[in-house]
C-alpha cells in the first residue's frame, strides 16, 4: 500500500475511491473496503481510500472531547494489511470545510485523484456546510465521467452500530465484545517510559506505556490480559490501566507486566493487544495484599492463554 500525506503527492493513477474516516477499520468497514478492492480488480483500476486527519469534529468542534479507536498511524497499519493500493490522507482544515461541492468534486476527486468510480454511503454529505448529498454526487459523476456506487442502507447502519458497540464495550472494559466487532484485537501503541519502579520491588516489573495521542480511546480502568510482539516474538502478560490507588497514585497510567520476559525495552515503541479483562482496579490495604492479587491475576491470565 502506498501512503500519500497530501493530495498533490498522489500519483493520479485512475482509481476506484471510497471516502471516510474509517475509525477502527472494523468488520463493517472491511466489507466496504473489500468491495472497493473487488471493483478495482474488475475494472483494472487502483483501489484508493481518501481519509481525513485531524478528524473533522476536532477542527469544527474544538470544545468536543473526541476519542478515536485508532490513531492515524494505527489506521495506516490496519489498512496496509487489508490490501488497498493507495491511502490518501487529506489534512482537514477550516478552509477545506468551506470548499463548495462543485470545487470539492472538480479539484479534489477529478483533478487530483482521477476517480473513475466512487463507492460511498447513501448518507454521504460533502461541500460547504455539508450541503450536497449522494444524488448531487451522481449528477457530478455524469458531468465528470465517473460512476457512483451507493453502499446499502443496511451496510451503513451496520457500520454505525458496530462503531457504537465497540466504543461502548471499551468504555465498559468489555474488550472481548469489542474485538468481535473489530475483527482483530484492540490495541494500544505507545512508548515505554520509566515509572516509579514499584512493580519491580514486589516482583512484577512493568513497562509503563505512554500514548502520545490524547485522542486515543483508552478502555475502562482495570486489569487486562494482553499480548505484544517484541523483536518478532509474541510475549504474553497482564496490564493495568488506572491510577494505582494502593500507592496513592493520582494520574492514569498504563503498565504492562510481561511473563517470562526481562529484556530492556525502555525508550522503545510497543503495541499492546488486549485479549480479555481480569477485574476492576482496586485499592488494597497494603502493597503485600496487592502482590497477592497480582499473583492471582497472573495465574488466571496464564490459564486463559493455555
């Protein structure tokens, strides 16, 4: 997959195009993308996906606390595994939002992206104040010689329902349900930084994961069963998301204890996949009580992996 971080860098190869944020790139999205790939092969065109970053609501509703399932880099990774030819990332700005429907189609879709076939939802809106709809797009298609294929109401509703269920599940700590709708394990990507070393003192050293993007959706506080790929090896472990109330912590942290692992991974980037939830975060009477619970958590996690 080729990634273009601006419209002007695109190769202008004739393409079949779909447009959207595709946050999560879940099973509903994947159905649309697979249709995109199929049509591109049938027509001997390239399959292209146009997405926007920052998310339009981050620009147009600056007061809103937007939480996304994927960072833009995570979205790139997932889409590259599906098999589209081109990912085009358009920076979303106030000026872009004011572009008229005609200018959007003529200058973006036709001149820059050389579209021959667009696959889009029945509820797609575009142009200044989102004034144009899919019927308008079909009219522009006739004018500029490209086809418009409408994604069914059911498929669009399935996408919306899946996205809502995934977010609700993660906010409730139900990663198994989220993973079912995603079609892959929900994951967090971040940098390993030094913490207070409290885990090491009780036999449970942790990798403290710092996520740079504040818009990434973090699941409900609690203990989880996780896995990571480190140096091409799958490593299993358990992760705590929370404030560490037993030691009077105040801010949220993400700490992973990997089983049978003692490599130095400070200052490296890792991806942590969430497999299941163990329990809510708790405040224990003592560090010793916390250690006893961590041993129970580890035993339960190992049982799940086995």
